C-alpha cells in the first residue's frame, strides 16, 4: 500500500502541479458575466448573513443586559432570525454555484482536503435554523434559556463561516495541497497556517453589527411613519449607537487583512488598478452609508435609511469584486480564466436572467412587506 507521503511525491513528479484540468465543456458564457453575477448574488447573501448574524449578536447583548426597555428591539431581532436564515440559504446558493463554475477544480480540491469539516456545514445549518425557529416559537411561553437557544444558533453560523473561510483561502493556494494531504489524508485538515484566515473571517463577520444596525434604524423609520414615534425613536437611537461600532470593527479587520497579505498581493491591491478603485469606492460608500444612517436616525422619513442600506450593499459589492480579483492574483502561477474554452449558450443564459430578475423582484417585495410588519408586531407586544 502506498502511504500518503509517497503518493504526494508521485503526484508531484507525475503532474508537476496538483491542480486538476479545467472542465472540457468550457464556460457557457464569457467568464466576466459569471463574475459579475457572482458579485451581485454574493453581496445579497452577505447582506442577509450580516443581518442574521448581527441580529443574533445584538439580541444576545440586549438579552443579557436584562433591560425591559429593549424588549421591542429584542423581539424584532429574534423574530427576524428565522426569516434572515431563509434569505441566507436562498441567496447563498447562486454565488456558490458560480464559484464552482469559475474555479471548480480548485474549490473541489480544497473541499476534499477539509472534507470532514466541510460536511459538517449541513448539520450546523440545520442546528442554526432550528434554534432560531425554536426561539421564535417558544419565547412567549418559555422565557428561560432563550439566550442559550440563540447563542447555539449563532455559534453554528459562525462555525459555518469559519469552515467557508478555510475552504476559500485553501482553494487559492494550491501549493499547500500536497503537503496538507500528506499530513492529513482523511479530510481532517484546516487551513490554520494561512495568515489571512482569521482576519478574512472577521472581515466578513464584523460588518454584521453595522448591517443589523441599519435594519433596526429602517424598522424605526417605519414605526415613526406609522405614528409609533416613541418606539420608532428607541429603535433608531439603538441602531445609531451600533452602526459606527460595527464599521470601526470592520475597518480594523480590513487593515489587518492588508497587513498580512503576501507582498505581491498587497502591492497589486495598492498599485492603482481596478482593485484599488474598488477599495477606495468601498471605503467611500461605507462612509456615506454611515453618515446617512446617523442622519436617518434623526429624521422621520424612510428614504434616508433605505438609501443608506443601498449604499451598504454597494460597498459590499465592491468588497466582493475586490476579493475575487485578489483570488485571481493568488492563482496567477497556477490558473487563469482565459485557459478555459468558451462555448456560449446564450439561450440558456437568457432563461436564467429572466428567472433571476423575477426571483429578485419577488424577494424584494416580500422583504418590504415582511420586515416592517415584524417591527410593528415587536413594538406592539407589551
């Protein structure tokens, strides 16, 4: 029987590089369109994820402070967790499929190396979803241990994000694969030696506080519009207090990521190219979103908080695009999108676009109807 170390050496000698061949069927549309669709859907997934994770964090903060005045906000956040999870799952599927189409041979290889952890995502997802629903369904009848229920769901979501960060960072460093397989050939590996792992993971988590804060301000704006000025003011005041905190934590994590990037990657990001423009645009959009959120917390209309949320989404879009460009720079010695043949299927793509637009329109309509109703129901509960 060939041991793992010998097998890794044989692979190195035989192949010269551990990356599987590209899909012989090629791309069905130009890769740039796949990339743009990936940024679009991944940004929406991150907005939903940030609202849900941030909502759980803020719920727990208010819950353990035991302040009765915060009950409407806690009910709004806790009631939104199951709905937020449904958006997280629904909006998480398209960007994952686009990653598999564009970088399939890298993504599948890294998934195999961390297979034992990767397969845990399904039970962890069920755990998070189930505990968030359990909280919503039992919070009135069984008020004890509600904090523990939400905490378990939050930990499950954070573990999912951590395993994703391991997979993505490992997929863009193929030079690690053989040695990692040689040391842990049974799918038990994690990319813990990667210097960008923890800062990148935190960079996706810290905006959650700001995004959920924006959601609270928007809920307060609807309450104010409906004449519930006392409750609306409380929502907006709390949202106003947490949005700057979330953005400060995000800025610190961004600086940490830049500090630990390989020299050639950081030089690329700061060299005045498209990635640099996206970095600057993201910073500007985040600043504008925060300013509008703070102004919206003092206004009575809903336009400013909605515009602030749109700017936050645009900033996340810039982040997603820059992240993909960084991935391509990591893969420069091993892979380039131009290596994959293009065999266009525009008819199928047209069907996809129509379905996508219809689905997004339905999600937006549902969101505009459901989230304000959640705020009203939470504020009405005594």
